């Protein structure tokens, strides 16, 4: 079986189109996208600075595909162009799963893992965490978020991008961060003072009813939202754009 492709698309809207963007979430919930090769999809809103206040200008479409060709076909189709037609900016990361454990809605969507033991040293690495927070743990969880945000800020030289998103406000949360290389994320995850303590707290305090952790090699970055990442990634073989731009 070939390794699956994961796309992470950020959509940003000007203030005059925020109602349209919010309504798009409802449209997607009632009628998710249909496309050949689309294995898994989530449309998510974002929060300001990883916090509880929603950012009505920024949304994310996360998808898992059985091939890059299937993803290309979708992003070139009318249904996608119609959906993003009022977005002011778009950007897509094209990624390959390296490792993943845990569950998302009862399953692991990133099960077709890259067989390469370690990611290429010259490519960025993305980290995704997703969790459903226990109702009784909401206050304890959210009061630790500022500390986690500060720890990320301390690594801005190696942290290329980060965003907090979610399916349901407060309860179902997801974070995506992109790091310069695998060594940078390992330094943060295993040696950074403070981060290890937060990870330990998630176990000791039983914050989650469901959680998932995944790492990806970032193969391509398209769109002006990812200007800082694009020079560090490989171009697609045919050197053509991989993400659709707003009409």
C-alpha cells in the first residue's frame, strides 16, 4: 500500500467575509466533501493565540488522501473553488505521516506511515495533537494553556508555524506546529523544561477522553501563508501549484 498524503489547508478571510466563512462550516457539517481518494476530512475553526476566544477570520481544512493525484484533483475541482471563493488568503501544507498513535473519533486516520526510519534531515517536520477534553477537566486544562504557549514562543527560531484549531469550542481541540527539522522538535518535546511537565500533567490529571499525536514530513508548502516554510520544502515533481487559490 502506498503511503497516504495529508493536506493541511489554512483559509483566512477579511472582516467583511467572516459571516460567510462561519456559515461555510455549517454547510460542510451538513454536506462534507465527496471526492475519490478522500479518506478522512475535518473542517475546523481556530482560536486567538491558542486561547478560548475564537478567531473568526481563520479556518482549517485537514484531509487524508490515498494519493497526491487524488488530492490534486479535489483542489482543482469546482466544489473546492466555490467553497474558498471569498477567502482572502489560502495556504496548504502537503505532508506524509511519520508516526501516529491514539485515536480521533474512535480511529487513527494516519495509519499508513512512511516506512523511512527518520524524516529527511533537510525537510521540516509537522506535529499534530488532538484531544477531546473531559468536561470536569476543562478549567484545569485551559489554565495550563498560557504556559504551553510561552514554551512554544521560546523556540521561535526553530518553530516555523503554529495554530490552535478545534471541532467544538473548548472541548475538542487540535494544535498543529511546523518545526525546522526533526532535531528541533525532539529538543522541545524531550528536553525542554516545562513541556515535559505539561505532558505529565495530562496523564496524572486525566484531562482527555480521547487523544492523538502524529508527526509528518512536510513535503511541499503552497500559498503566501507559508512563505517561511516553502523555501525549506521540496517542489512537486511537475513543479505545478499544489493548492488552489481563491477565485
